[in-house]
C-alpha cells in the first residue's frame, strides 16, 4: 500500500509517518520513487501507535522497544536455522547435541 492508504488505515498524519520512518521504526520498500508498505509494516505501525498514543511511551522508549522486538525476531530466525541444521544431522549427533543442551539447562539452574 502507498503512503496515503497506509496513513488512512492508521488515521495518522504525514508528519507522524515521516517521523516513524526517520526514526527507523518503519522501513518501507521503495518502488518507483515512492514508499510502499506491507502487512508487517502495518502491524509494526499499529504497535507504534499503541505505544505512543495508547500508552504514552516517548520516542526513546519506542526506540528501545522496537529494537528489542527486532532482536527477538532475529533470534527466532536463528533458532529456526539451528533446528533445521540439527534435524539434518545423523540421529546419534542429534542425541549428543540434545544431551549437551540438557547439561546446559542443568548448569543454568545453579
């Protein structure tokens, strides 16, 4: 969706959208020199709207929250890759790896 459709969906002004993009909270794709937003951008924008308008979180707080969310998504992607790599291994290697993970869990309890 383009800027106008995106803003209408969220009921926000151009200046607010521009701020969110400048802060790096949203990273729209550029097509033919125009910003284009997808479903993930819309979900992020709704979260930003809830944080800023609904909860009164300031820019520094939104910056921190969005950074933590991005880190979490990155870690989830890494975990999916790790699970895929483990599943490609021989059964004995899988058992050893899972055993090692169990040992780490035991260490973490102390």
